């Protein structure tokens, strides 16, 4: 997603100004390897049809969001994303185009109240999620956990332990969704990785469950303190890179020291897709992709975009041009 990159970059910079069936449906195309660099996008609305993503450079499409209904009376089952209704057959369309298709659990659908009734029932929840993934012929699960109060060092009464929940759920999911067939990813907000924010709760999660996680997409948006300036706070340029920057997260001497091929930079595709953190595509290419590809090459984990559409110039540039800058491993395949 290195020999063609300078030309591609020049071109871009100048041109841009109910429950499923129990049995898994027949699959005609094996999923491509889950290899870096990845070019990932979330599908979160019917602004454009899911099948349109087949014509893009994205390596992974993540359907969002899968939720779970639970209350004091108990667990009532999963709630699939309604905008995917009538489009499930297009999962195979994306497979035929060489893309891995995941579904994301949580996101804005799930808050501290929902999770309170799920905590302690991770095994049952993981079984239901895994059954959903396999029944729909998907390639894995993404966990987008945004119930921040559950990650605090000191939680208010009635707020469950989000760190313990994520660690347990991740391990339970990996038991049921083994490698290499299935991918498990997480999408933490940047502050969750900051040791100065409640001790960096996601550092605990990754320390205890990182062996079960294939990669993380760090959300560098909706948190202004972590999103800019880009060179310092996202790329990590300077003598002392921030702990949550790409360099800070992947530095072997850093707080996390994660392999660079397991860390993706997450950005909003269009200005209306987030409150802040948006960069126009040529800025993404110039200020993020170029320095990170120069530094890490094929060990660069990749780029994640929130969210898919074909309706704006920014979306179309992501769908085509930005992917052309990444040295995708699939480009060398014969599929």
C-alpha cells in the first residue's frame, strides 16, 4: 500500500489540489495474507454500496458496528449493523477482489452500561462473535472499545474493569478464531496508549493480550492534543518522540516497543468524518506516508481510514491514489 512510490507520490501530490445462518456460506476465494503494509477502511453507512469497495486499493474492509444487547436481566444477543442488511452477499464480492473483510465490535454503539452487563461473560460473548464471523464468511474481528471510563485507573462505582474485559475477550476470541485464517485487530484512541492518561490502559491490554492481536489501528483523531502537529505527534519526529506517536509506539526502547508492522495510523478520510484530525490526501501522503515509508519500508504497518464512501474528492483520492503509494504485498501476488 518501494520502487514505484516516488512516481506515485508525485502524481498524487500534483493531481490532488437478525442472526446469520449457522453454516458458513460457500467461499470461492481464499483470503489474501494479512501482511503489512495494510490499507484499511471502515464501512459505516450506505452512503455508497459495499460492493463499490471492490474497485479500490484497500486491502481490508471493516464492517461497523456489531453490538451486543445486554441489561440487568441478562445477555440478549448480538445486533448486526443495519446498513449491511441486503449487502451480505457482497462480502464475497470483496473476497473475489482480494480483500479481507472484518467486522468491528463496539464503537459508538457500546457504552459503559452495555459493557457492565457483558463483563464476566467474555467466553459466551466470544463464542457468539466467533459464530457470527464464521457464519458470515468473514475474515476476523476488530475491537473498537470507546468506553473510556472503564479504562480509568480509579473507576466510579458500577463501572466495570475495561482492561480486564478486553484482555479476556481477546484471548477468548483467539481460541475460537485461530491464525492464519482469522485476523484480530484493535482500534485504540491515541490517549489510551499514553502513560500519562490513567497509566496508558492499552499498554496493559497489549502487554497481556498482544500475542493474540495481529495489529492495532491508532485513532489519531478526535483528540486534538494527540493529533497535531503531525510530524511530532503522529510520525514522532524529534529527539524525544511522544509515547503515542508511531515512532514512540514502535521504538524497542519505548514504553510499548511493538513491532512496526503491527501498528497502523488511523485518520478520518473526510473533514466531516471526525471533529478534528482530518488531513487532505496530499498532506497524508507528504506528511505521514512518505516519512514513515522512508523509515520503515515494508515494515510500516499501514494506514486506516474512517470511513468509506465514493461521494467526495477526498474519499475518491483515498480509494485510489493513497493506496497506490503503499507497497502492498498483494501487488506481487498472482491472484
